[in-house]
C-alpha cells in the first residue's frame, strides 16, 4: 500500500520552511482563503473544479487545457522541481482534484494534507489573513497522460465489459435517481457500483473536527466487499469528477494497477439522450 500522497499537519508544520515546498489552498469558495489560511499558503487562481470554460465564461465538463494548467502553476509560482502540498476545508475533496489534474498533466509532486484545514487548526498551527507574497512564473511543461482519463465514446463502448467496473462516488440518492439534480436525466450508468466518497473517511469526533482518511486496510476491505477489485479496470466518476478524484487517489494509494477516471462524468453523460441510465440496483 502506498501512503506517499498524504502528509499530516505535524509534518507540514515541521517542513513548511523548505525552499521548494509550496502550499496551495484549493477552497470551495474563495473567501475561505481571505478569512484565514495556513501561513504561507497560496490561493488556487482557478475554480477548484479545474475545468475548462467556453468563450462566454460557462464552465465545461472537461478538464482545463494544458495551457491553462501552466497558467495556474505560473500564478502560483510552482516550478517543475517543486513539491506541493494541497489542502482544503472539505476533507481533501478539492485538494484531490488538484492532485489528479496535476498528475494528468505530468506534475507528480503533489501531496495532500490529511484532515485539511480542520487538522491544521486543531493543532493550533500558524495561520494568516494576508495573502502570501511570492514570485510568479513556472518552467513546467505539461504532457497529458490520456490513459488516466476515459472519454465518452470509450466508456459507452466498454462499460458493460466484464473487465471494467464503474465506481460511482456520488450520494446514494444521486445514484438511484431519487435525488433531483441539475441534469436532464437522473440515475446511474448500468452496472456501476455506488460507494460515496465520504464513506472512505473517518467520522467526526465532534462538529468541525477533522475527518481523516480511514486506514488503507479498512478501505481495501470495503472495496473488495462490493466488487471493486484489482482484477478489473476501475473507472471512477461522479457529477463533475471531483469526488471521483478522491476515489482515484485512494485507488492509487492501494496500488490498484488499472484505474481511470471519466472526467466529464454525469455533467456529460446524464445530459445526453444516447447514454443509458438506470435507477435500479
């Protein structure tokens, strides 16, 4: 099992002064950073979904372009040899998206703060209100790893294969169609297994306490029990592949040899009429 993608609040506090270590906050709402953030942290200069936008400013279901990814790193002042720790205030959800997109474009030096902002505050480690000053620019050159992302046509052609298992990381109501969404249609990809991403986290000990990732052995047992095994290629998705990125992180940590993500997810699949959906288990 592979735990190299997580760091503790204690580790980050002890290493935050390293020259090539950059801390990035990936908040759901930008004002989260303005209220307070880890001292020295830099604010992600893009919507935390890290999706492309059309000419009218509408967010698209697909990952941002390589040029835009370099723009993000440049605004953050992150170079190819830097090490990055990403965090958020949502149990690692948006930090995991940053981790996945970074790896997709070949930047493999991203770790995630286990427990996120809540773990940092629980330890009374240094925080700041002022934005961190830093030089901009990046020497990183992106190269997409297409094998990480399954597109619509490929998923349509393979989702029924006995070599493929789709993992739907959404809430159960989204999965079975009982919860109304913004999509034109509701339900799930036939044959998909539902396990919400939050089930991979330990419970809060009290309101506002950090939620850490469960022990990897426990998670592996959970996945095996529902049929998410290393013998198949696992395809994660959700509504926008933010929660799915958390699932992909866990699969990578568990050394699953074959896993991919359907990045466009239900934002694409459930808004077409040539894609099958089911509301049955």
